[in-house]
C-alpha cells in the first residue's frame, strides 16, 4: 500500500515539475519575451563594444606616449583640445572661369525611341 502511494506521489510530482518546465519554456518563446531578450542582448553588446573602444583608446594613448618618449617628442598626447582643425576649404566656382570661346555644334540625339 505504501509502495503504491509513494509511486503515485512521485509520478504526480514529476508531472507538476514537467508541466512547470514546459510552461516556462513556452513563456520564453512568446514574441514579447523574444523581443525583450533581443533588446537585452543588444544593450549588453553595446556596453561591451563601448568598453572595448575605451580600452583601445587608452592603449592608443599609452602607446603614443611611449613612442613620443622614445622618439623625443615633447608634444602632449592627451591634450586633443589644443589641436586645431584645419580651416574650411575654398570651393572653386564653376562661374569663376570665363567662357571665352563659343562654339555652335549640332546636337545629336541618341534616343533610339525617337522617330527618324
């Protein structure tokens, strides 16, 4: 009698456990849950990329300082505010060159759909 009760209880517990597992997995596979997981992964990836970029930047500054020290350069590496941007470029105007010669050429149409 106790043996049957034990196995009945064990079977019921296993059924409840399996049902709970399946329901959790189904909730994870809903579109809202998948979208939330994707957004979380994207944010996490963004943070990792930012950390990587900061590490690369710090390594660049350190290496530039080392190279400047070895080469005997005295310019401060970590002062980008002192650097100035180059001035704006002057654009050449199409009207700046005078048209001194005028030629009258016959224009030829290359439209194949045109009646000849």
